[in-house]
C-alpha cells in the first residue's frame, strides 16, 4: 500500500491506521500520553499526530488550506460510543448537524437540560467581528438546528433570546425563515408573559413594535427550547423561565460560553456562585468544542513553540482532548468519561507535542503552571446539585 513520506527529521515508522509515516517519538508519546488513572481503554487509538504527515485541509479555522483530497476523517453515521479518532468539520453546517445528532441522542437517553458549545464564527479573523456578528450568527445557527430537530422528529422548537428588544430585532431579521416553518419554529424571549417588576420593565423599555408577533402562546405549545446569546446577568432569567415554562421539556443552552459566564459569578453586581451549584451544574454538555491555544519557550530555535487543541465532547462519546494539526484536523490524544479541567487539557497537549520536559516539582514547572490550575467551579463538586455538567 502506498505511503506518504513525512518530512520530519525523526526516524519514521508506518502508522497502521492512516498508512502514513510518523516519527517514532511521536508514536510513543501518543501511546503513553493518556492519564494512567483513566477508565477508558488506552490502547484503542493510534491516530497520527505528526503535523506534517498529511495534506493541508480546512478545519474550524477559516485560514486553513484547502489543497489535497479529503480523507474520511468524520463518520457521518450514528455517533460512536468510544468517540472520534479525528474531528475535521468542513463547515458550520456540518458542525450544527453533529450538534443536533448529539442533542437528539441525549434526549433519547432521558436528558432534558443540555448544553451545546462551539465557535459560532471562524476564530482566525475574530478581531474583525462585532458583537452583532456573533449574535446574528448564533441565532442563525440555532434556527438551523431547530429546523433539523423538527424535520427529524417533528418537535416544535421555541428559540429564546434574552430580552424583548433583541427579540424584535431578531424576529424581523429571521421572519421569512420562521414563516416558512408553519409555526413549528418560533421565537421568544426570557421575560415573555412574565408578570411582576421585570416583566413590566421589559414592556416599558423594550421595543413594542406592533408588527412583531407575541410569543407567549408559541412558548406554551413548544416541545423543545433553545436559548441563545444570554449573558451572566440573564442566567437567573433562564432559571426562572425553566421553572415557569419548560418543566420536563428539553432545553438547550446554545453557545452561551458557560465557562466564561461562570467566571463572573460571585463578582459585584453579578449573580452568586450558588447559581452554578444549583442550576448550571444540571446541564449536560451534549456537544462541546472549546479551542485552546498555548505557547512554550524552549532553549533551542525557534525558542517559542506554539501548539493548539480543543476539549471535545459528542454525546454519548467520552470527553476527548484533541490536538490541532497544521492542516486543521483535530486528532484525539486522550479521553475520559469525566470532563477534563482546562489545566489538565493544557498538560495533555504539552505531552502530545513532546513539550512536557520540566521536571515535576521543580521551580520552573511551578512558575509555568502557577499555584492553582483549576477554577472554583471545577473544585466545587461537593456543593453541586448534579454532576451532569462534568459527565
């Protein structure tokens, strides 16, 4: 069988899975990188992590090259219970399809509070984007996901934005898509139909455009809810909405960047940390991609080594640490049934790149990692109402 030569200086061997040459040191690193205490099988995967072993192809970032034939990196059938060797999405439509598939698999297993997280726009030119770009992109992707859910199982989906002003803006922008659904896809906001002080403020300060449909009745008829674009301040509104309207129906928190929002909890003017323990901890991440980029200084040229990867989860598969190759592919280097702390993700990626060279317990290792490598919400397992957000 024909193989592709690797241009690395290290002595190569043949990767039996991908029929390509890869460095011996990389192969040994890949086989030994998994955490010794992990329960998942550590000998199943032999994915090639040499960044020069493959033709360049597009991935999550818009800047990736598109030359060369695409290999079968993604399986388009049912989600494998043991996860992916390689994740290589070619478009946000493909990512949305994967997210919907994971959400429906979780609902079938009885889960009702779900989280979906992935970059709504390419990260390579994110500095040129405005907040409206992210808001509109999230709504567009969520409507696309709602349409897929409706076409597959007939569920009526209600899309929620934070307040009436944003509802009026989004409703006018996406009204043609909503009209085409014949009432199966509807839109509303978190304080719709609510009585009391906050509901009154929404009516006073919101845009009371008579051309915009009232969402209250549609919310009551919905079989499923998708919440987008909420900030930390609006997390208690989601909790109230779930208690008042959702009940035992499925609800999906769509690209809220919950880890970023959790960091604000407990600060002056923000909700208390208890919101994480009693409410956010009950949401199961059905589909999750959190990209990470790091660098490490070394004593030889090029002196700064950049590496990147992602924390990945696709229900019912386990959590996976994915190393990003130069061609845009994300290759699995570790997996576990429980969610990885972000500090462990960084260390795992360092091992996969052969950069974990600091002696354990040394001063240099301490200065690189710091005194604490976990966040307060990662340390609060004993206070949580549920551990679903970790599972």
